[in-house]
C-alpha cells in the first residue's frame, strides 16, 4: 500500500502538475529570453539524465528479446518526442518564445515517460 501511495505521489508531482508554467518556475531567476533558454537547457539535460537512468534500470530487468523490443519502443518514443517538440517550435517561430516552448516540451515529455516507466515497471528510484 505504501508503495502504491509513493508511486501515485511521484506521478502527481512528476507529471500531473507539469505545465509550461510549472517548468518555467524552475527558471524564475532568468531575466532575459537567453537566460531562460540557458536555464531550460540545463533542466532538459537533468531530466534526460534521469530518464536515461530509469530506462537503463528497466532494460537491466529484461531478457534479450524484451530488451530489443524496449529499445525499439524507446527509439519510437524519442522520434515522437522530437516531432512533437519540433512542431511546437515551428508553431511559435519566428517568435523568441519558440526555443522556450521546445525546451519546455522536452522537459514535460521526459518527466511523463520517466513517471510511466517507474509506475509500469515498478522501479524503486
């Protein structure tokens, strides 16, 4: 029961509350668009690192055939993420907000996938 509560708490904090505003609050000190891009780039790097850690933990649990399927699913998810975030970037281009929307998209989708992996594969992180 405690494990279920912990997973739901993680899901609600890592995914449910994430919106562009939530991600931007992590960069409240940014004074310019450039500062915001730099800060969000660091957030993307951190979230990607956490996601890759979760993916490695899942993969370590799988036999060879399942690991291949997981790798294929991961590659498909990465293509989806790239297309989705690129689409937001293009929608906001030529505005200076375009790169910020792209980076926020990357953060939200990485957190979403990580939370899904944790819940679906019962990872203890």
